[in-house]
C-alpha cells in the first residue's frame, strides 16, 4: 500500500490541527482502515493512458474505495472536452438540425478509449444506444434535456472505467447516482443536493467492490436528471465523502499542488502545502480552477480534510485543505483573480438616512433574476459588483431604469471590463498594514483601484481593477507578498 497519508499527517501536526483530527488520521494510519473517496478530473480520464494511471493509483491503496470520475477532458490543448461535444449535440437536437455528426463525435471519443483499453466492442454500442435513447425520450423542458445530455459524459465514462478496473483484475461496479440516492433540486444546470441524499448515499460505505460513481449529476425527486454547475464532479466527490464519513477526500487533477498565484501569469509561484476551507473557498471563488468553490461546503460540514493531488505524479504530497491551520505559518496563502465583472454605481445624498434603500436595490436585482458579488457602500453611495455574464444589455437597461424610477438616485452609472483580485490568508486578521501593503504595490505599479472591499472575517481583501490592468496588478502583489 502506498503510504500517501504520512505527509498529510505531518503537515496537520505542524500547523497545529485540532487533536481530534490528528488523532483520527493517526488511528487510520495505524490500523489501515482509512476510508478514502477519490475524485479524478477530466484531464485524468481523457484517454486510455490516463485511465490506466487512475487504475494504478486506486489499486495501490486499498483505502481508496469510492472513485468519482468526470467526463473525458482534453487530450491536448487543441482538443475538445466531451462535455462540450455533448452540449453541441444537445444544441443541434434543440434547434432541429441534423445531429448525426455531433453524436458520432461523442461516440468516437469513447470508441478510442475502448479500443486502447481493449474492452469489448459492446461497450461503445451501449454508449451510442444510451445517447440515442436520451434524445428520443426528450421532454419539453430544454434545460432538463440539456442536463440529461451533459450528464451522459460522466455516466458513460464511469461505465467504461468500471469495465477497465474489472478487466485489470480489480472488481469494480458502476453505481448510478439516481439509484444510489443522489437527490438534487430541479434547478437544471445549477442544482443543489437535497439533505436527504446523505443518509441514502451512506450505504455505499459497505460496498465490497470498488465503487465507480459518475460525478456532476443526480436526479430530482421527479426522477429527472439534473446537473451541478460546470466542474460539479468536485461537488459530487465532497458529497460522497461527507455521506460515508470518509477520513480523507482526495481530489486528483493535473498539478502537483495548488499554487499561491496563477502560473499563467507568474513564473514559478510558490506551492501551497496547507490551507483552510475558508481560504480555499475564497481563492476558488475568484479564479482558482483547481477545485470548485461549492465543493468545499459538504467537506466543511463533515470536517473532512481534502488532499489535492496530481494524477501524473501521485507520489507528490499535494495540498491539504483542512478546518484550521496556525495563522503564523503564512500570512497570505494565495492571490487569485477573475475577469468578466461590471459595477453599478449609485449616488444619492443622505442615502444613509433612507431606511430600506439597500434592501430595495437588492430586491430589484432579485426580481430581475440577477445575483450580486459584492456591495461596498458609503454614506451617500453604494456599488454593486455583478458577473457580466449574468446581465445582458437589455437587462442592464431595465435595471438602471428601475433604479432611477424606484430609488430616485442623484446618479447611476454602469462600468464594464472589471477584474476582481482576492488576497487571501487567515493570518491577515492578526497582521496590521496588509491593505496598505497591497495599495502601495498597486500605486508603485501604476494600477488604479476601482474598488476595495474586505470581508467581515478579515481573511480576504477584494480589489476591483480594470481588466487591462489585471496582470500588472497581480505581478505587483506577487512582489509585495511573495518576493517574486
């Protein structure tokens, strides 16, 4: 058995974990009875070579008993993910176009995997039959149909991978999420797990074979397939880890560890060996694509540590995500950024004396179906930061007109092309001068700040800058906080 948990235990002890967590992991290491839920992302299951690595990783550690898999991802930079192929197929069906070429593109991806793994040809025939069945059974709800088609990527891949495990001499069984009890809300494309799912899914702990569980989807109480947001296989893995009370949730991707900054912008950024749930969620929210920000929530509720590891280098220790760490270890743990935001700026003299002003503003957004990201305010002004993709030109005009008519502001303007930058670290709560350090770095780099906001917990600072200044701002912060 590969003793991968020795490193996490060492890190946990070093950063001052609560004794209950260290004791729990120590006992598991001593008696070899650890329950691990393991998730593999799209790049980890993109082709037969990667799937063979997955089989080797899982069978090297008998504690890895529940395996969550994504749909096949990109085999190379120019490739297309199977989920995107399925979306194109669903679009063709919805629009009434000929869809045979789109369907064949999906089937061909699985056929390549089947041939390279030397699995029976019936595997591919079953996949094609499944896809055609989803199309012919299409209902009137296009959003639900799109979810049913997208879910086929994970579902078909889980069946293929279960076959591959068994052929390799490690009995495995495919488990259908709906039959296992993964019940979701009927918010198609953005579903959330229902509380009753956890008790139903807990029975998976008693499985005799390796469980291969498709990520990303479940079923509504009405029996219809519904999906989490894109990247939702992370969420599936966290839900299963909580349901079976796993000791560790291992999330395998294509990097050795989480980097403190975006390696596409900063050369050789420092690796993060350990971070807290709150730090990971803050960073994931603003652009850290290694882990889905919503996937933290089930792990938080169940106090399950997460280890992010590399499928292509499984011996690397990875990054641990844990309930608490000693704040003195690292003041700022990471800096992340995301573009594609806009701001609504509202000025009104004596706004602070007008009871209910903020509520009525947010009610306008709610009634128009628009979620907000941040709402910094002053005595005579308030700003609302939104994701640009959530507000069309038509919707923007309607919102502005409603604000003018219902709130009677002195001025209301909308600014597009914003990027958000998050500086995150539990230690910032205990360290004076962090905001000054960041703003000085921006000033010296010639970056103009559009907005500053600090959360009540004081573990993160949000800065809004023009998208054109985003990379310059990130580099300035890298120099200030990590001496890069």
